[in-house]
């Protein structure tokens, strides 16, 4: 039962939301925007997401022996995109303009066990699918399920989960592996994902699922 209370949960259940997703046997781990500009509170766009980084690192390590692909994403803008008004989102969230290509803020958090062979998808918007090659990459890798981690829960994680299921990929979101700047938006996004777009699961469940996946 969610913290929103029995009445809210019953309303969603009556509407037919919240059924469990079909878990495929060839998942991919999609690590959304765990870059320093989001995981470190010394950046204006960030928060201290050390626990999320640590939990995601454990999940990545569980993916390796099972041969599960790990795909990282990052938001990065060229100076011309920031100054020239090319990106409409930046008019609403101008602070994201600090995420400049090549800067320290857009580097994947060095605490994560990223390999050179791991794909890195650069994006300009919230969803890791919109305007990127992610769907084609997952299809090319033969993946049938997306395990989505990262930041922020209410922004890029939720948008990625929505577009993943709309692209035909069942979605799992390990709750320990996602984070936000504030508790309220984080909780609301997890509630919404669980109700409509994917299964919010524990880290232990996700680790076990990856370990049981089948790769050629």
C-alpha cells in the first residue's frame, strides 16, 4: 500500500491501474543522468545522491556476470544551444543550461563502475528516448525489458519510464536506485510509475532478476 492512503489506492485499483509488468528474459540497465551535475550538491542542479549512486553501482555489478547491457545517459548542451534559444525546455528550466558539453557537470559520476564498452546516450530533454538512439540501441542489443535507474525521479526517470513502455519495453524501477531533489516529487513520481508505467521494485528484486536473465 502506498503512503497516499487506502482511498487513493482503491481509486487507482478500481480504474484498473497497477497490474504487474511482464518481465522479459533479456533486460538492459538504463542509468539515467547520474552525472555529477545531478549527484553532487555542490552543483546548483544537483543534490547529494550518494545512496542512489551506491545502490546503482551494486546493480551494475550484478548486471556484469549476467551479460546484461548497461546504457548510461547524460544531458549536455552546446554553448550555442544555451545562448541561442534553440532548446525550448531551457526557457522553463534555465538552470539546466549549466550542463555544458565537456564540463565537469555532465561527466558520469566517477563512483559508478562504468566501462568503455558501455553505451552513452546524450540527450537534450527529459526522456532518454526522445530525439536519441536509445530505442534502436536496445532493439539492436536484443533487449526486451528496461530496468531504469537514475535522476531525477520526477523528471528524467519518469519521462524515460513513460517513453520506454510506449516504445514497447516493460519497465522496472528499483526504488533505491532513483533519487530527486525533494521527497515529495520523488514519492509522487514513484506512485505514478507504479500505477501506470512500470513496476517499482526493491534493489534485491532487481539484482535477482538480472542474475536470472538469459544472454546469448
